[in-house]
């Protein structure tokens, strides 16, 4: 794949591939002026020569990169642990990178990973609109496996959970425990992951004969600091008796908002959240969660990446779906009839 | 600094520096056999040539590495956010790496970061015994700034908090609220950070006239899965009426242990923990914490690193100490006299 890039560079520069190759190796046969031209074009086209990528021997970086929106998230830190376990067995290092849900940061970092810095990439996409073309361009050069936050429009292996069913079951549980006005905290709506969760929510309402009121869907901010106020205002104005939070970052703001509004969880409002909040059990009240098999997702995603490295068989456009669990706790407790 | 290494390689190989340099550039003037010898020695001595480190121009990687024991830790994820904020302003990327408290993993990763992969390193040390010599060898080649988990024996800039005073004040608070038998959950004891926290605990006991009973100090495991049982047995056997946990990973196991032993926090046992547990306020009961200024530590540490990059003045062996805060909550509430 290095060769292809040198050819591309050569073509763009109207030079021979041999000249480009020598320039990149800082050969004395090439003038400084040409070297600068080559390096500038290499930079512009995101080509980064690997010191060991010469024909002398094909050294691997023995490093994989994991790109996630946030590390301060129990789901992602567990998934990373799963990835690391697989990598460690194969003597690979794992670099972690967080995008803070910012597409520009994600893109810029992906560019840096091209050509030899890492052997492969595991990515959970930021929630802004995906630049499909750019990601596919990168995956032509470095193997990429997608996990959890995926986009079905992008080609590649994807490891997800049963997002639709999980949201559907959560809403059904809220209804069974007496909720009639269920709010939804929306996130990831530009990704397939988010769309499926939303659809699960809407379909459950419909199947149970509850109206779907657009006002009960709160679009969260990518900036978490804003979500506390957004959620507090949302609860105060619409007074839902149940809430499904589509990501874990939005669950704690519900607790703070209810405390401030003098509302009791679960009596005034029942709450369920995606996904692996570490100490959901110790909260006051303990929180009902949709637990994704985060560690297993990491193991599975890394396993596929190593299959790609080792040229073992895998289905190039497969989506592997692991099941989540609804863990019922105090925050959704129904009324007890004595 | 590249030159020094090429000289070292040349010396080890009994070759001229020019030959080594050409071999590393894959020059046609050098035989394949020699190239292999040079690359093997380069690998053995942890020398990794930077493709852009030639005299043509000194390209920076524009990347810094942050090495922390765990990312699933509120202190570290906040500190990383602080580091990223500073890096972003300067258009630098931040790679994150977790060592899981394992010295071998830490060392192996540090070796990979030598010579051009990153421009600098921010590290919070794993809690196993430090290999002082190795870290100093690396810091000769890549600027390193230490934060939070530091070792005073290693030369370098260090950003810490007032660990001694924080532990002292925490114990004093427990005593003021009625505790007479205060346990200490020990971690980091191979590092200055841990030693200062322990000394703060011991001195506070002494100053307040409480005996220091070695049995009330529980040495935690680096493997978090084991700590739950260790702590449960410790509480069951010694029945402390107060506990100071020296790291946040040990606080939640205390909650679970008390639940299982039928002990009430704070009535039977009062609990304080280092450090920034995100939702300490929402726990049942809410947890008294020693909050370290984690974000600020990150900002400060990254700021020093950029001073080093820009050759601006800094004190090469300075320890910068930021103050922590004791946030009193329900878990240490004293008896109310009516």
C-alpha cells in the first residue's frame, strides 16, 4: 500500500515514483527543492512515510488505535479493556484517542494514523454527521473495524448491540410499571445506532397505544455542560412520568434535575438509561440500565481486526450484533398493590 | 539528540556514524547485511529513527502522549481533559495510554515513544516499583512531565496535590465526627504520592492521640477484582468506625461490603475517599471526597511541557503543588445532639 501512495504522489508532482521514493528517503541524489516539494505534497495528501516500510523488511508497528468519543464513559472504558486484552495476547500496544464527539478532531486524527503509524483502527464514531467518503478513503489504507456507534452506510465490519430491541424493551418496561407519558433523551441521531434506539422507543409507544408526542423527545447537546439545564427545563415543562436516556451521559443530569425540581424517582418519574454505568446499583435510587456487553464488544472488534491482519477469513461487510440486558432497579419500581 | 543515538549505535556496532545514518535511511550505498545489523541494534537499544528527523527540516510529530494507570477513573479522565484543552490550543494531538498499574507495560510503551513518535510525554506512574534509571534514560530523549502519581527520586518537573495535608485533614474530620478506630486503604505505597497520604493519616492519628494500629491499614491489590473481598474481610474482622480510602477505586467496594455486612454508612462506618468520583453526591449515602483539582493539574502539566518545547524558562526539577478540597457529605455525618 506504500507503493500505491508513492505512485499517487509521483503522479500529482509529475515526477517518477523512484524520485519520490528517494526524496522521501532524503537521498543525496535529490535536490533540496524537490525534497521540499515532495514532503509538502506528502503532507497535503496525508501520506506519512514509515521509516521501516522500505523493502528491506516489512516491520509492523505492532500498535492499534482505538478512537472513541469519550473515555470518561463506562461503556467505552470497558470496551477498551476488552480490546486491550486481545491486543496484549498478541503483544500489540493500544493507543487511545478521544474525539469529544467532534468530527473535525476525529478526521484530523484519522489522517495522522495513515501509513504505518498503526496497523489498524477500532472506532466508535462521534455523533456529528459522518464524512462517509473520508472514512472509506482511510479504510482503503488501514484496516478499520467499527464498534457500537456505527453508520450502516459505511462499508466495513461493525460490532453493535441490539439497539432497537433494547430501547423497545425499556419503554415496554416503563409502560408496564405505570408510565403513560414517556420522554426520550435523544443523542447519536446522525448514526444508525441512535436511529435504531429512537425507532425502538417510537415503535413501543405505538404498539402499546401511547401517542408519540414530538415534544417528549429532547435533543441533547454534544456539550455535556448544557445538558443539565436542557434536561431540567424539559422535565419542568413537560413533566414526563418516565424517561429513557439513549446514552449514559444524560442519566446523571436527570437525577440532579429531579433533586432540584423536588421530584421523586421513581414515584414522580421513572428512569432507564443506556448503558454500563459502573455504580448504578449504589445510586439513590439505584438506576435501571440497559447494560451493553461492552467488554465482549471490545474483544469481538479486536478479534476481527486481528483476523484482517492475519488474512484469515471474515465477512467484509458483516454486522455482528451482541445482546444487551435490561437490569431492573429502583428507578423504575412500580407501585405495589397491598 | 538523534545524533547522540546514532553515535551510540555506531559505537556499539563498530561502524562509523555516517554508515549507521545511511543504513537507517536505507541508502543504496549500504549492504543489506549491514542494514539488518543496524536495524537490529537500533531495535535492541530502543532507537527508532524518525522519517522527518533529517537535516532537511525538523518536523515535529505535533503529538503528545499521556500515560495513566487507568482511564476508567474520574481523576485521570478529568486530568486528560485538561491536557487536551492545552494541546488543542496549540494544534497538538493527545494519545492516551493506560498501563493498568503494570510497570512492564509502562516500560514497554515508553520505549515505543522514543525518537520522534511523540514530542513529549505526560505520565502518572503505575503503582509498582519504579525503574528510576529507565525513566531517566527516556527523559534524556523525550521531554517528560510527571503528574499526580510521582516519585520524588526521579528528576523532572512534577505536578501534584497536597497529598499529606489532604489525608491529614480527612482523618481529622473523621475524628471530629466521632471516629475512634480509623482504617486506611493503602495504595501507591511505592510512590511519593502514596507515602505522603499514608504519613498524613498516621500523623493525624498521632496528633489526636489515637493509637496507630498496623492492622487497620489494608494494603489493596493492584487487581481491582480482588479488592472487594479484601475490603469486606477487613471491615468484618477489624470493624473500623471510619475509613480513609487513598484512591477512588477502593471507595465503591466499601459501599458494597457494608451493604453485604449489614453495616450502615455513616452510622456504623464513616467513609472518605480520594478523589474526584463523578457522582459522589448521588450515591446512597452521598460520599465525602477529597477532590483534587484534576483538570487544573492536566492544564498545568501540559503547560510545562509546552514551555519545554518552546525553550521557555521553567524550573527543571520543580514540584508544583495544587490544593485539594475536602467535600463533606453524608458518608461522614456525625451524630446530631438534640
